[in-house]
C-alpha cells in the first residue's frame, strides 16, 4: 500500500496549496458580478459518521476554521449508516453549487467501490476531489492475556494452524485491511464480523477473538490502560502516543502501512471555480493552529493534499482494494 505518505515533498504540497489558492482567487474573481464571490452563504458539511467520532471532530474543527476564514457559517450535519452511502447520497441530491460538501473517509471514497458490486454511487465519477485532510495509522491488537507478545509470534502460530485462529473486523473495510495483512504475512485466519470497532475491541479485551486490526485513535486509551495489547502500529514511524509499540517494519511486515484517512469532496458537477475555491479554503484552514492541534490530539498526521493529488491517490487505493476484494471473495451486493 502506497498510502499517502504521500510521494510528495513538503515543498510540493506547499506549492500545490499556493497554486490552488491562486486558481481559487481567479475563479472567485470570475464569478464576481454574476453570482458573487464564493462563498456568499452557509456551507453544509455532511459527515457519514455519528457525532463524537474522530471524523466528526475533524469536520467540526475545519467547519469552525473555514467559517472564520470565509465569513460564512459552515454547518456540520451527521448522516451515519449504510457504510457512508446515506451521507454520499445526501450530498449528491443537493444542488451542485458548492454549498453542500462531503467530509468522508477511506470507506466512502475508496473501499466501498471495491466491496459493493451495486454501489449506489461512484466515488470517482460522482464526486469532485478537494483534499485528503489527514490520516492515522491502525494498530494490530491482541487480548491483554494473549500468549503472543510480538507480531512475529502471532504470525508463526497462525501459520502452524491455518484457519484455526480468528480475527475480528468491525466493518468490511477492516476485513480488507486485515486480509491485506494476512496476505503479506502468508497466513489464513477466520473472520469474525462485528457491528463496529468498539465491539471488536471489547471482544479482544475479553479474550473472545485472537487478533484484530483497528484504528489507532480509537484504541489508544484501551492500550494505555492495559485492556488491549498492541503488537504493531501500521506506520513508518512510531506513534508519539504509544512509543513502545513497534512499527510494521520493526514488527516484521514493512509493507503493511495501513491508515484511516479523511478527505473532502463536492458533487462532480460543481463549477470548477467553486471547487478551486473550496480546495483553497480547506488548505488555508488546515494551516490554522486550532486544526493542527486537533491532529496532534488525535495522534493523526496532517496531509492537506490538492484535489489532483487526492484523485490520483483514490485511483490507486480503489485498484488495490478491488484486487484484494476479488482475491478474498469479500465483495458484497
């Protein structure tokens, strides 16, 4: 997985941001007199997750910063359910004028396209990319009383007993992530599906399943409190929040760089100058201290890509997940 580390230097990102700002200024100027500079009214930011989640916090932090920068209110609306499909459909049903946008994730913007044969939308055709906002690594976890102290030990045991150990997954996306790890490690285990990440972590804490791959931000406090044991953080660098946990490379799987990421998009038919103005507004908001502090608090990494970079990243992600979904027969109707 070439997950947005991205293959972009800081200079490239800054240059991209400056370019987007210039384009947005040109676009906004072109609209003046006809429809007025964008935005001239409230923006609705739809989030496919419940209030209180990490994505919701990110959305509300950006909404506040973008509102202060633009002089127009940015209102967050939560539309959870159906693996993000409800939220995307709400965005696509709104006028394509830039005043209703999506703050989605890897599920809504990449893995859904690989997992669902009859997905109600196309994340490439139907949505205009604005920016990949940030990313956070996953962690490989086992019960606190598990005999496995290292990832290598876990892998060795699964190899000895293929199909006899099990893993938990709180969504189809996490099944993909775990199957990717299994593929890299050359192991086979039984998938135990759960309704959400919290259910998986409770099952791990109670010793009901052998291992799982979960979002690190959701698991941090349970790891720190000793209710979960982390064998690896799926990043190239150790987490400052759990510095004793080895990276994937240190644990023996250097290619397993799995991240949850958030990104923003607008309906595909939104006028180009408005898309450029939104991209520029996100990039500017991403530099504010309040937004950067949110990234630090969540132990996540700020990305703030351009829309062009986001589109290329999406295409790479979808291709990867489609291959894996087909190989593991994980596609659903």
